[in-house]
C-alpha cells in the first residue's frame, strides 16, 4: 500500500461505515478530480460555484486533504497541489489501485464540460449594462466585469470546448452544443470579449466548425 493510499483512506474515508465511505469517496473524485482536470487553478468558493455544490461540502472535502493540497485560509485564494506526484498518482491505475480514489480524467472532463455548458447557457446580452454601443473594453471598470461575469463563468466561457474535446462526448452533448450555439453564440462572444479571450474564441470556432461538420456523419 502506497503512502498516498494510506493517507487518503485516513483523510477521506476515516472510520465511517460502508455507505458513508462510498459517498465520501464519490465526493472526493468529483471535487479533487475536477481540480486534476481543470486548466486553471481556482479558489474553493469559485470551484463550488462551478460544480454547483454547497461550499461547505467542497471546503470540507479539501480541508481534510491539507497534507497534499494547499488550501489557503483565504477562501478566494486558489487551491493547488503541493506536488505533481499526487496528481499523477490519482490518474495512474497501476499506482492508484483503489478505484475509490482513482480519477478517470476523461470522465472528469466530460463532467466539467457539462457544468460549463450549464453556466454559459445563462449568458445574456449586454451583461455589463453598458451605456451605449461602441464602448471600449478599456473603458469598462474591471470590478464591473468581475461582478457581471464571475470567475466560474469566465472559466466556463474559456474552457468548455477544451473539456469537451478531452472527454467522452455522446450524441446528447453534440445536441447541447448545437442548441447553445443557436441561442447563445453572440452572448458567448460578448463574454469572451469582456474577459479578453476573444482570440481563443476564434480558434474554438474554427475547430468547432470542423468537428461539428464531421459529427453530422457520425451521430
């Protein structure tokens, strides 16, 4: 048994009964697995919003792992792995032989893609309540942008496509993307522009066009 396995059994499962241990292990895979698959670090509070989980649940899961995760007292500071070896361990079936702790990265990417889609499907026109057309991004106070497009929504705008590409997409996911583009494409572009990611948006659009045209013959 590895040091990491022993640590996880003690920190995550403790002395709870079988049913509670399975719930705790599932929560661990969902919360910590999301951190493993994410492209940017994020605070516990922002992570809770992205995953649509109660903050106390996310925080409780992370705090119990402070020996391997840097969980700042400041709830707005990002959570990080102390060592990459722990992240690698969680994804390696040979090293992490206990399936309760092993992270299926494709599964996590798919789950994050779906959460991102839920958030960006709530985008609306003129999110920052701009006072007229032709307003420069530099004229919009940063705190206005942060308030109108919270960190977890910014993340969703920027990375939903990457999570979809690296996950295990099914036909329903393709339908979700098509519906999103039909209803919120311009809102998404506005969001990307406000957070300074419009160039990445252009690259995603080009890749999307190629992938979705192929998917017409696949699904």
